[in-house]
C-alpha cells in the first residue's frame, strides 16, 4: 500500500466514523503534509551529506544568496529564516567549528560581529545548491507546466488564507 492509498484509507475511516468530516479537505491537507515530509526528508539527507542539518544549511544558503561579500548580521540571518537569535547562536557555533563561516567585526559598528562565509563555506554552498536544485527538479519533474502553475496557485491561496488568521 503506497502513501496515497494509506491517506485514502485514513480519510475513509474518518468518513465512516464521522460523516460530517470534509473528506476532500482532509485528503488534500494530508497529501500536502505528506509531500512536505518527503521533501524535508530529502533535504535533510542532502544536508547530512555535508555534515550539517537542514537548519544549518539554511544559514549557509542565506549567506550565499545575500551576495558578495556573503556577510550578514546574526539578527538579519535569524529574521530571514524566521527563527530566534538564541537558536541562531548554536547553529553559528557549529558552522564556525566546521570552518564554513567566521565571525568578523561589523565595519559600521566594531562592537558587533557579522557572520561571513569562508571560502570553504562558499564552495560548500555552491555545491549543495547545485545538488539541491537537482533534487527539486527531480521532485517537480513529473509535473506538467500546467500542474506546476495550478499547484503554485493553490498553495499560495492556502498560505495566504492561513497567514491571515
């Protein structure tokens, strides 16, 4: 039994026990959740290949996409990734020990430190982004352009609706 069959069975059981349940909505959200779990598992697997976790990789990617000199304040990174600065400290410590980032004085305020990718961090980021992009292509490769557009439209609507509450 594959994941779609399991979701159908789960929704069917709920419908038998609670006929008032919106089967279509339940199935849709169960499939979205399962798809997210599968994508996250692949992303975590890719991050582990580089000796980091997904959250650490997100920090490296935030620095890489910021452009040269690939430097941001810890607060700017935390804000970009929707996380607390407390969570950020542990990630930065791990990445610094791996030689991927370094803490450098902020040129505008020498009392604070910025975070900067090292040459190794830049190399790792570029290699990982290429592999991640290949994974994304593989995931979306089975979808037609029309399916991709529909999925984009629908997921945007869901995110907008949930974000308004």
